[in-house]
């Protein structure tokens, strides 16, 4: 069961659950920008959690089926069509040999996930197929390359164990206002009460300077009492405040250490929502305590661990 890449589009990357345990060596985790959509795409096919799937950013990808197969589509609506007929995300689909799957441009959201039965066949590097192009790790052959014209995507299994349908409550609307939970930490005490109030009450605009490494936001500048710090480890979702006062939210391909003051860390499931926002979208921050974060994470994980 396989697809051939006719046109790789803007950028399409193989991602699995991420490359854990190597940040002390300077190797970042990688993994899906939108964990929620990635997990549900695999769930639709009954795949083990973290199975390798395709992350399609912006669209323009064209695939041709080389055999009859099943796939699942989740995440952003990138104007996907099958032989010219529109497809909606958050569903399973069947294709026959010769069918063409095409993606247009974003209609709602920015990143879609394409999952195959059992996952995509890959060559693992450091225990993962997560593609980090900067580090030349992951992807189909382990070299860190995005999809190329002529590549073949092979599924690990030939059939789907059972037909599944998404619960309505689990389907997000990426056009909804986004207020991200921020867990305090790092250099939070280095920001005055006035600066903290500005940060939590001002809206921020997603700029065009966004990628898998970080999202730069534009809005009310926030000043730290420290201009810099000794470089330290950086967690997923850390919010750096450089000298211009404009927040940078660090994403899946972030550097492993950094020396900018950080006001806190965005909760991971809210970070997944940020990954679907486009330049010009408005986002805000709110205080979140660790207990709320742990509760939301536990409830989320239960959907896939049982």
C-alpha cells in the first residue's frame, strides 16, 4: 500500500512522536507541530500512538496512489481533493490505484496530517523518524530531507483494523480566538508587575516569521529587568523575550539552549493550537497553574492510552 509523490508542495515532513533523550547532546525533539491533529489522525486508523505520519504545511502536495489503500486526514483544511472531489479533514478515506490526492492552500488552519495503516515505513535515526532538516535527521531515509518528487510513501500494514469516526467534540475550529495557558517559570520574577500585566492583557499578532523552530509575535513590548542570562535548557513552549520585547514562542524544532529571558512556558496542547495559526491571526496569553495543566494532559492522554 503506497503513494508516489508527484509534487512535494510547500513542505511535507514525516513526523512521529519525537526524538526523546538527546537534548543534552544538542539534538532537539522534532515531532508534530499539532500534537492533537497528529494523534487523532493515527487514532482514526487504530495505529499505535506516535506512529509516523505526514505533516503537510500550507499545502500544494500531490500524491498518486500506487495501490488500493486507506488513509486518514486530520488537522487543517488545506483544500484537499481526491480525483477532483473535495475531502474534509478528520475522516478515513479509501483510494484505488491511480487515484490522485491533491492539496490546495489553507482554508482553515495551516497544517494537515496524513496517516497510513500502521504508520509510514521509515529509517529511524536515534530512535525516531521525526524530521528535523536543520539537524539532518529523520524522514523516509533518515537524512532529514522533506518529501521529494518521486518519493514513495509505504504503509506499515496493508489493512485497517476497524472503521472509526471522530467524536464531534474533538474537532477544533482553528478560526476561534486563541488564549494560550502560560505556566510560570524560568525568569518570570525578572518581569515587573507592570510588565506582567501588559503581557497578559495585550493581544499579539502572529507575524510572518514563523516556522517549526519558533513563532514570533508582535504586540505590546514587554521588558525584562535582565537583558540576558547564562544559556540554559529550553523546554517545548518556552516564551523568550528578546531585547525588542516581542515574544518568541519556541516550537518543536527549537534550539536546545538559549540565553534570552523567558517569562514562562505555553501549555503543550495550547501550543498545538498555535501551530495552526497563520500570519495576521491574533493570540493572547493567560495564567495557568501546574494542576490545571496536569489535569488537561491526563484527560487528553486517556483518549489514546486506553
